[in-house]
């Protein structure tokens, strides 16, 4: 990550294959040995805990958005049929 600069961070999990990916600024990093039980929780989702910085947007989808390295998105995300949650922080209209 580039400290003091804008960074794009994402993640994806394929429960059928037991594979997970973590993305930083468009570069994929495979996470080995992820157990679905580790990702399941009855606790509320907490975002930004122990995070020192700002957050531009948060999107949760029911599909994998990225596969492998990708170009950084430079526009606001739009909702679509795969969007579960989309917040643009600081904007007056949130979805």
C-alpha cells in the first residue's frame, strides 16, 4: 500500500473452490488454505476497525468482481443486480 495516498483494496472468496484473493491497487494476492468456517460469523460486519485513514466507498457484491490483476476503477461504483451494499462515503445519496 502507498501510505498517505489513495489505495484501492478488495477481496473475493470462492466458497466452492475454497480460494480467496486479496487485491491491493489492482494486483491480486492469492490467500491459501481459507476455510469457509473462518469467514462465517453471526457477529455484525465491522469495516474500518483499527483503520487509520479515510474510506471513499464500500461495496459488497454477491459475485466476484475481479479475477486476477485489473485496472483501478476511477469512477464512482454504480449498483447492479449483483450489488448487496454500496456506500459512497461523504455523498448525500447512498444505496
